[in-house]
C-alpha cells in the first residue's frame, strides 16, 4: 500500500470574500465566532490571529486556518502541528487594520 499524504489532497484557495472584505493568507484578523459551537470558540473569541491558509473541504466549505498571535506555540501552527492551528469560517473573523 502506498502511503497517504493528506497535504497532497488538501484544497487551498488564493483568497475568500467575507462580506465586503477579501481575506488571504498572511492577513491579520480578529476572531468573532458566531456559532459558539465549542469551548475553543469561547476561549478564542476576540483574539487577534494570522491567516495561514484559505482551505476548502471535500464538501466545498471554505475555512480559514489561523494561528493565534498570542499563542507561544504559534510557530508549531505554522508547521501545521495540531493544537496550534485553528479553523474558522470566513464569516467568523473580521479583518484587522493594516492587513498583512
């Protein structure tokens, strides 16, 4: 059996529109989760983050992979390590002034 590489199957996009804003990798955003689906939504609400990637799942839903600016392990998030990279829908963030 050949080894499976999940990164090879990952769908990335150049950018996504969230309301009147265009968001792309490198942009800084404020996390404003609307659904409050889990404890991380509550814990991360209001925090500043950097968009690491705009990704699309197999069902066509678009997510922003972000690292939280105040996370001392954010370097691990940039390396796509678990626990330091978080996913939010485009409507759950607002761009910060200054962008990238």
